[in-house]
C-alpha cells in the first residue's frame, strides 16, 4: 500500500517536473526570438496583423464586413419594396397585409423595431407576436403574447365593423 502511494507520488512529481520543463523551454524560446534583430517599429517579430493574416482572419474580417453591409442594403431595398406594396390600393388586401407583416419582420431584422422582452400588455415572457393596428402602417407594431394578440385582433375587427 505504502509502496503504491510513493509510486503515485513519484508519478505526480514527474508530471509536474515535465510541466515546469515545458514552461521553461517556452520562456527560452521567447528569449531567443527577442534576441533576434527586429524590424524598425516592431515590438515582436510577429505582430497581431501578421498573425491574423497568417490565420486568414484579416481578409475574412474585411469580406465579412462587406457582406454584412451588402446584406443590410438588400434588406432595406426589400423593406422599401414591401412597404410600397402594402400601400398599393390596386393590389388585393391579402397581398397588402402579407407585405406589411413581412415589412415589419424586415424592420425588426434591420433594428428599426426593437422586440421587448415581454408582452407589452400583460408583461408575460414567452413567444411574442407583432400586432398591426393598421396594415397601412407596416412598421407600427405592438409586441403581444398570443392571448393578448387575439384580444387586440378582436378590438381591431370591432373598430372596423363599427
Ligand atoms: Zn400578453
């Protein structure tokens, strides 16, 4: 029993020693790179840009930004088109309402409309729906839970029939 314990102890000691040795060699390596002649104005041989270029990050970041900008522009163009459709009285009502709902979704994607954390009426958390009081105002929505949304729909229907 005692023998096993000492062997275990030795194993642990050995791994600790290995770890210390590897740390020491990493330090030594750094010291060697420090000793090499550095280009003017460089704090180390590889700065962040070099490293990111090596990893393909720099190029990737640029294209990502451009793609994001193009995507936002495409969303905005689509939003404009659907707002126009929702105002086009020559189109059937179901097409206009569909475009208004889609325009609201696009507005939310673009950050023009912010979704609250809970239902605006009852403050319950959970799945929220965008309620349109008037489809002629596609971006004017109230975020309601399904229960409150059905109440709001009844209110709109009564207002229209009155
Ligand atoms: Zn609610």
